[in-house]
C-alpha cells in the first residue's frame, strides 16, 4: 500500500512538471515577466540629486512643494500625508503617458496620472485617471490647465 501511494505521488509530480513545461513553452503561463505599465518620464537627472552623509539636495529649478487631500484616488502612490515636488513643464510635448500631473478644474486642483495623450483641432490634450479609480477623468486636460508635473514624492 505504501508503494502504491509513493507511485501516485511521483506520477502526480511528473504530471505537474510536464503540464508546467508545456504551458510555459506555449506562453500561456509567464512566471518571470510582468505586464509593462507606463511609468513617469525621467524629469530629474542623476546629476541633479546630491546625496551626502547628512543631507540630500535636489537641484530642481522652478520647483514647487505639493500637498495632497484625502481622496484616495492615487492610493497607494500618494496619500494625504505624502509630500511632493512639482515643476511646471515648458511645453505640452514634454508631458507623456505615465506622468503624474496636477491640473486645474472647476472643482479645484486634481493630481492624477496621464493615461492617454492625443491631439485634436485645439491641440494636445491628456486623458487622466487616478491610480485607485476604475474610471477616467471626464475632461480633456489642456496644457494651460497643467499646474505641475510630480517629479518627486517624499514619504
């Protein structure tokens, strides 16, 4: 009886290994590569970040301090206790999908991620979405509405 249980165990292990190898070779299971998502652009270059034993200095021209409200729309990246540094980009072309920007609305300033960038008869616009929201923001965001691009988050 013990020999029978050992045989069933080894047959099961062999079956699982064969199935796993077959699935991996067909691409139906990918254990090692995760889906790529748009990331923010590289707004701050390495030579602008100075780290020493007792301080960190960010040499970012035209930067502003940003605080957040408790909407949970950008959780877990940004929450109401987070602090950030933003800069005002020079042109609409500089802002890309994946960037986190603040923009003016009739309801106040919102900070969300650019999920689409397109152009119509009025020029370049961005479609925005909070990382924690299932829905896109309703309006097209134009460059003149942009208050800043988040370039650093400090927790």
